[in-house]
């Protein structure tokens, strides 16, 4: 038995498909939903903890990938180096989960790490490299 934390990214055309249900039923695995979002582009993002036999997990993820779901391991953590952030806002439209948002009153960029799924998109987008990847 093993457990994996993963991010599943569903393109718009797959958002209403029972893919996780099939993964659980057909491959005999269990899951816990840690986070779930629909992005502004109407993609679905699910952060899951999957439990099951190693080969069952592998087959279930292979099945999801074969349908066009992006599968990413969640073994990393994103932190913001507050001394480097200039609050330029470049990361805000890039973040798919709303973890980086501009405060309408102060115009400062807020980082809600509980919403972050470690997709790493903000790392390249940040001019002073304030968003950092920690393992
Ligand atoms: S892109 Fe970087 S510097 Fe700009 S607001 Fe985001 S974290 Fe801060
Ligand atoms: S890694 Fe960056 S872009 Fe991705 S969810 Fe976290 S804060 Fe948003």
C-alpha cells in the first residue's frame, strides 16, 4: 500500500466527466480531496491524496493521463520571499487557484499559501524571483 499527493488538472472538456469515480472504482484505490478549484479558464484542479497498491495507483494515474488529464506530484512547497517581492502583480493573472491576489485597497499582492497547489507557474513569471520552490 502506498499514498501519493497529486494535482490533477482537467481541461474544460473533461470537467464534468466522472474520471475520479472511475479511478477509484476500476483500480481499487481510495482518495481524499485536499483542494478543488475551477480556474477562470474553467479548467478543473483537484489536489488529492490517493491510497492503494502501488501498481493500482500507477494504473489509475495512467488511465487519467490517457484521457488528457495532467498529473503532477505534490512533493514540493512554494514560499514567497517577502524581502524580494515588489508587489508588481505579474504573478496574479498567472496563478490558477487564486493563491496570489491583489488587495483592492492597498494594491499589495497577497499570497495565500493554503490555496497554493505548487504548480510553479509563478516562479518564472516573477521578475525578482521572489517565489521560491522548497523540497
Ligand atoms: S511577480 Fe513576484 S514580485 Fe511581483 S507581486 Fe508576484 S511575487 Fe511579488
Ligand atoms: S505555485 Fe504559484 S501560481 Fe501555482 S498555485 Fe502556487 S502561488 Fe499559484
